[in-house]
């Protein structure tokens, strides 16, 4: 029995010694050893609660802004615009938040340029440890602007080409119509020449109806036309008058 009771008596004393400080030998409660605040893991932080955070430790954490960019890409245009309207437009952090949300809402070319200019105006106020991340975001927006510029330029060029092709098609149609009209005129002229040639051939084959009167002499009204019943004696034969008998 004495051997069994000894360990039981000594166990509380040993446990008490484990909780004493080596330096001062004072007792510290267990709850004081656990930190009062926990570090937020922004890789899995909920997107709906992300935009209301505004403490210095959060705003200077690059992981927070990376998560904010990821959340803005996942939101719809309506949600992003609504959330951006809830953030006051004051201070570099709020301006950057609004710009991130607005950039995720698929703005047009002019709006995206405005967002880029707004963030550039507040670069001097941003902490140095997040400036590389801000620079990456600005380069991303610049590339998007360059892409939209090229896309708009190609669209304008395509429209100009389509207009030019339409004009050329219209000109081609006009030329084809003019060519068809000229061809019809030439065919009509060819038909007319063929008809004239046929008439000339017919006139050469059929005798003239006025040739018969010319074979019998002049007209009855002419002075050299002889009477039908007039007798002309032979030359040298003269009739004597009745007074010579």
C-alpha cells in the first residue's frame, strides 16, 4: 500500500511544476499562453466579408489584395458594381478596392483608362510592400487597354473594308449593266446592218419595173416619136404631084 499511495500524492506536485515559469517561478493561467487574436488566412477568406476590412495589417498584406482580385473576377458585373458603390471614394485603399471591383465588372475602354489613372494618382500613398502587386495590376489593365484598342482598330478596319467592298460591288454591278446595255445596242446595230444587206441583195436580183418604156423609145409627148400609122417611103423614091401627069 505505501508504494501505491506515493505516486498518487506526487502527481499533482509534478503537474504544478510544469506550469511554473523557469525564470520567476510564477504561475501563469493556460488561457494567457494562447494568443488573443488569430491571423486571417486570406487564401480562403470569404469574399462577402473581404471588402469591409480596413485595418492597417490587412491593407498592407499582399495576400489580402490578391484575394480581393480573385473575388472580383468571380463576381458578376452587377455584384461588382453594387459592391463598388458601397465603398466610399476616399483614401488609397478604398480607391484601389473600387478600381479592382470596377475592373472585374467588364468596363469599356474609357472607363478602364479612368480606373488606371485613379490608381496611378494614389501610388505615392500606397505602402511599399504592396506596390509591386499594384504595378502588376496596372500592367494587366494596360494590356487590357492595348487589347481593346487593337480590337477596336480591327473592327474599324473591317467596317471600312466591308464598306469598300460594298462600293466595289455596286460599281461592278453598274459596269455589268452598262456592258449589257452596250451589248444590246451592238446586237441591234448588227440586226439593222443584216437587214440592210438583205435588202440590197434582193434589189440586185429583181429587175427594175421602169425598163420597158425605155426599150420602145421616148414618151408620146417627145418630138422625135413617130406616129404609129405614118408611112415613110424608101429613100430615093419620091411621089410626083398630080400636076406633072
